C-alpha cells in the first residue's frame, strides 16, 4: 500500500489585500503526496502554487480544510519538510560550508556533527572543493546548489521545489535538474517525496510521476496526468513528446476564457476576467509563424514553442489571446488560423490595427467598457484609477494592474483608446477625440 506523507483535504486560503477586501486564492484543494513519488505542479502565475507549498511546509495556516503530515494535523513548520526557492538568500559574508550549516544550527545540532553533515550535503550536490568559497565567488548555478544543499542538509523526507531552476540559464537549470533526478533515482537523497512547481511543461514531464494542473481564481487541482515512463527520459522520444502534447491539451482546455467554447467562436468574457499576458508584437509574430514554413495555418503548441523559442508560459498566453480575439482557434494542443486571422496576417498595418480594434471591442468587455466610458466623458479622457478599482473588486491588486496594462496596450494598438504615461489618463484617440462632442465617430 502506498504510504501518504502529506495529505491536504478541501484546503482553502484567502488573503486580505491592502484595501481590506479578502480574496480567495485557494479553494477546495485536495492533494496528497506519497512516499516514493515526484509530483509536478503546473499552473498560471498567481494561481496559488507557492501558497500551496507554503501551506504544506507549515509556514502559513489554512482557512479551511485540513493538512496532515504523516497522519497528524500540521500546525506550524514541519521538521521533515524543506523548501527550495527560485533563488536563495545566501548570507554573503558566510562561506558555502557556513551557509549550509545554518539550517542545522537552528536545530541545535552540535558543531562537529554539523560540519560533517554539511560536508556530505555539499559533496552530494557537486560542490566539493568549494566549502570555503563565498557566495559572490560562485556562478548562479553553483549558488543555487548551495541553496539546495542547505535544504538537503536537514535530511528532509519531503522536498518542495518552487521553480528551483527557473532563475538559471537554460543549460545550467537543466544540468542541475538532471543531477537532482540522478540523485533521486540512485536513492542517494534522504528525501522520500518531491513536489516540483514549474512553469516548464517539458521539465514537469521529464521529472514527475504525476503532473498536476492547477486552475486559477481560485486555485485548485484541475487535472492530473500519471507518467509511468522510467527515468531518465529522453526529451526527443515519441513517448515524451506525446506526453508533452497531452499536458498542453490539459492546460488549454477548461481554463477560462477559452472554456466551453466551440470552434471559431471566441468565449464570452466578463468585465473583470483576467486577460492573458500577451504582447501585441509577439501575438503578431506567432500569427506570422503560423503561415510561414509550410505550417499552412496550423501547428501544434510544442512545435511552435520550439520554433518561436518561447517557453510554455510565454506561448500559452499568446495562443489564448489569439483565440480570445478570434484570430486563431485553440483546440487540444493545436493552434490554427481562423479566416479572420488569415485576413489579419495578409493585411496592411492599417487593416491589422482595424481588425484588432474591432475584435477587441467585440470580445473583451473591459476594453469595450473603457471605450464606452470615454465616449461618455465630456473631455474624452478618464483617470485609470476607477478602472483599476473595478478590477480589484474581483482580482488581486497585482493581477488587476496587469490586466489593465494589457487592456491598455491592446487598446492602443487597435486605436480604440490612447494612454498618457505621464498623467495616467486614458483618452480617445486624437481623431476620435476631436469628434467627441457627443457624437463619437466610432
Ligand atoms: N501574503 C500574501 N498576502 C496577500 N496576498 C498574497 C500573499 N501571498 C500570495 N498572495 C496572492 O495570492 C495569489 C497567489 O500567489 P502565489 O504566489 O501562491 O501564486 P503562484 O501560483 O506561485 O504564482 P507564480 O507562478 O507567479 O509564482 C497572488 O494573487 C498573490 O498576490
Ligand atoms: Mg510562485
């Protein structure tokens, strides 16, 4: 029988933002981590993955549901659980050895034993010979290894890794990841289970025994894909490519705003729905890529990611934005150009802007609302603050800010409205403003 180490049931968590409104970040999260497994967690930025990890480590309390560690309710930091972060705050004046010993000092381990165990963790992670070095003498990859040694030195049975490789350059990140997998597969680590949060689908598929897809707003486990292929896995093998496709599919279906829409029909959005973080130039480049190189208007996402040299978390918002605006269809892990998308790609710059503006007003209620409000305003201009306020009613402040930035960027491109970065005023485009004496010329 599989031995559960950590079990979360119906976990909920809200945060109060600066203006006092509560926002539910996690709701009804069911999750368990069993002995012997690596679980990868994928999900949008802000969906609550780091919050979930902090809850599992006992660093923050839940508002609802239960967290059990080895069958016991978890109150406060769990001794057997260690976290690895994207980047470590190493103490610059302490050597590698001293930085690693720190975790043991806090636990009252005596001096000789500390030195021995830190030395072993440093060896294990491939830093032998650097015990006396200061952090500034190390490369980014080596510093991250020190951080991992600091987590491993306490011999945690659970290791929670929060985007542990994403601050490193690609090759360094991959090497460190492969080294850790090797240690895991060789049984050289004291660790019995790992939870890995990642933005990288490939990484998740190469590492995990189970991949979980997290939904946002509120965060909860939306889908799960077990992976039984033995490690090390070959990223170019057909099996791995198929699994990556599968994860892409899981990530693109059932997530607003593309939820429940049939082909060719952009989803119905609400005023304060999140907008995908997509930059117009990149959306355009992606559309162009779809007609180039013999794609003939259709390509699968993993292939596009590779050709466009984009990471998954960069490509997905672009694909979603194109679908939202009706320029492409996103079905399974395939992106294909719509008739309108083809007109767009073949159009002049002016036609492109017109089509963009038209689609924006038709499918993004926030943009339509801003435009409508401007048309009502005698001066044709409005402060951004009330719009932010409106978004903050249902979104976290940082997300609200991002959504408004995106709407403004898209609106400017489609000449639906303009924005002044000095005054932070949104206003009608010049041609329109002149005519906005009550008879807007839209
Ligand atoms: N201590 C806190 N107080 C208030 N809000 C918080 C706090 N911690 C997290 N949040 C909010 O909770 C939401 C989820 O944050 P979290 O960091 O867990 O997301 P994430 O999935 O890890 O995102 P990313 O992929 O960007 O790391 C965000 O909207 C964030 O602003
Ligand atoms: Mg995070």
